[in-house]
C-alpha cells in the first residue's frame, strides 16, 4: 500500500518513509520545540526558571506542560485544527505531548492527575464550530496512553462549563483578557462532589496569556479539586502573551 499510494509530508511535500506519519522527521526536527521555559506557566525563556509574571504572582494552576512555542509553523497547524477536526497533524503532535507529559511527571516524581477535563467551549462557540478541538486532543491523549503505556485516563466533559460568551481571546490585550474571562467557568454542586480532593488536568490547544487557564483552574479549585495542571500543545512567548 505504501508503494502504491506513497504519502507526502504535509509541511514540505516530500516523500514519507513507511514509519513516518504525516510530518517527516526532517520537518519535525525544525518545529519550534519548547526546550527552556518558566517552571510554572511554561512561557518560553532562555533558561528554566520562574518568569517575571510568576515571580510577582503565581498562577492558580500547579504547572503548565507544553511541547512547542506558538510560532510558525505550529500556529498554522493549530489554526488548521480549529477549523478542521480531521487535521492530519494533530495526532502526531499529540503523541509528542504525551512524551512531554510522561517526562515531566517522571522528573518530578508525581502521579498523573486522576481526571482530564478538555477546555470547555461556550455552547454558542460549540454550535458555530461544531466540535471542541481540546476534546479531540484529550481523546487522542487517552488513546495513546492506553495503547502505548497501558495507562487509563478518565475524560470528563460534564464537570465544568463555560458560562460566558466572550470575544476571541486573541483579539484582546492581557488586561482585557483577564476581565473578559472572570467568572467564565462554573462547576455544578453535583460535579463538585466528584472533584473533591482530586488532581485534575485541563487540556487545551494553546495557552496565550494564561488568563483562561487561571480562570478554569480557579473554578475547579474553588469546587474542591486538590490541584490543577494544564496540558497544551503550544505556549506563546512572553512578548506575545503579555500584549
């Protein structure tokens, strides 16, 4: 089949060898990998340390785990995902996120969160888009963990809802984002009994200022969760996330 229908890399259009998926190894190596970042919010830095913002005020979540810096071509791939639930690259990039997650928890000698919650969309946004890209990433994460690492991940979409419909976050500056996202998430009293004392991971495609991640982790902590981690494909750099 590989010889009859040879694949092409979705980035360079070069030929794929049988073991490769949709992005060739040469292009994978050229992706903007996140190698040094803030130890708390994962914003790209020149060395592993706490960024200036986290030194002034720590985020509500325990840590953010990201694989890539949000720049070309990752920004184009994620934009593609927001418009196409069948984007071919997402499965391959999610596998790299799994590897980063495993490495992070292994290095810190901490257990995996007990529940995974995809970043919720407001029902209007969900109706308009037709799918939640964070839920797609969560399912791929769970499948890979189970298949390759024999670890079951419980995904819950019924515990937290987005209750406000705000302008797209990328159209707002940092202060506007913080204001628009305030009280954006709600946890029902019934769901709060499920969350009590648990460690939660919230999955998103990209973290920009961290305002949304802060808001949802704050809502989950207030509902009784013990701690919240953020898992995402990409993190914006300090000069774009602070705008």
